[in-house]
């Protein structure tokens, strides 16, 4: 069974995903981390990114994230172009990851833009993680040492909680950590009972 874990930046997706993956018979695929790895190691991706964004896109063979972010979060069309380059490669990588797993493994697929990239189509179940926008902004500013405006620019380019929730099987409001962990484990218990039947 493939379980998509999604939500806006700073919502707490990784907390939910890692909590489930600490339990038995689970495997974890973090789309954003794998995308960063592929961007820096896959020559075809590097060539395509440079073709669109120029030589400044890479410094010392590593993606210049600050430069790319300064462009894509101001220009929706450039963000779309970047996603069109990167996400097909991530999807192919994820398909290979799925094929490498044992039967009856719960595969946790964390992806902030699951719906935006049609990643939901490969999932059996989708869990959306939500939190108030002010809370999310504060978390990301502390975590990534970025400005409020930078976080808001990212939020502006992601789906709203309401839109994601309508298409999800489960939702978790991540404000109090203990409550979030309890809800997550309850969802795990439900899913593992269904696992043999999906």
C-alpha cells in the first residue's frame, strides 16, 4: 500500500511520515530530499535546468538553491518549468523504489506538492497534514533561517489546506505534538488492518 503524506510547508508532514516509518513493515520515500539528490547527481537534469535557468543554476556542481528560489517563487511559469524538468525523474525514481519493496510493506510517500504533480494518482491512501499559517511560517523561519516573505512566497505557490483536504482520505491538524502522534498511530493501525485487502 502506498500512503501519500502531503501538506503545506511547515505543516509537519515529516513528523507524521517519520512517526509511521518508525513502526513495523514500513518504507519511507521523501520526494523533496530525493529530488535534491537527483538534481545534483543526474546529468540530464542538470543539463535541462541550466538550459532554462542559465549557468548560475549550479555552483561547484551543486544546485544554487538561493538563485533558483529567487526566480521561481516570483514567477509561477518558471516554477512550472522547474517542476516539469524535475518531477518526471522523481516519479521514475519512486517507481523503482516501489518495485524494490517487499509485498505488504506500507510505503510512505512524503510530497509537499503531491496533488500539484499528480503524485496522488499512484497512492492508495492520502493523508493531509495541516497547521495554521502563522504557525507554519514561524516553524519554517526558525528551521530554515529565512524571512517571513520568503515563506509566504512558497505558501502562495502551494495548494490551500481546504483544497488538499477535500481530496484526502485522512487529515491531521498538527498543533499539539502529542495529539498529532496519537492521530498518526491511529491512522497506522487502521491502514495496517486494511493492508491485506487493498
